[in-house]
């Protein structure tokens, strides 16, 4: 009878391991689904994430008058202020058919 008890314990341990593996797989699938939603832009975006997305947009430096700005496109792009630190600041205008328009 002692061997039967050991076999039952081993079987129970195997079942618990299988349940843990299934739970881990389910959690991983849920994480992947969430990532897919975020990649498609269907998830909610926090203001911090929105700022990070804007920062990912490629900009280059332009001089308008005597001031330095950043823009995404000199034909029809947004114009950003250049901060004291030389970073990209807030949107201050945009180009319309190559002409800068400030808001």
C-alpha cells in the first residue's frame, strides 16, 4: 500500500504541474493578445504614451526668420518649438504648401 500512496502523490504532482503550465500558457496568450491590440492602436493610449509616439516621429531643424524650430516636413508638416535645451517642444504651427503658418 505504501507504493500506491507514492504513485497517487506523483500523479497529483504531475496534474498540478500540468495546471500550472496551462495557466502560464493562458497568461502568455493574453499578454500576446494585448500586445497585438496595442500594436494595432486599438488599446487606450495614455498621455505619456501619446507623447512618446510623437517623440518617435522624425524631425529636423529649420530656421524661420531668426529662430530655430523643428519640423516633420517642410511642405506640409508640423512646426515645433526648439526648447532652451535644444529639445523638441510644443507644436507652434505647421507648413501649408511650403509656407510656415504659426498658431
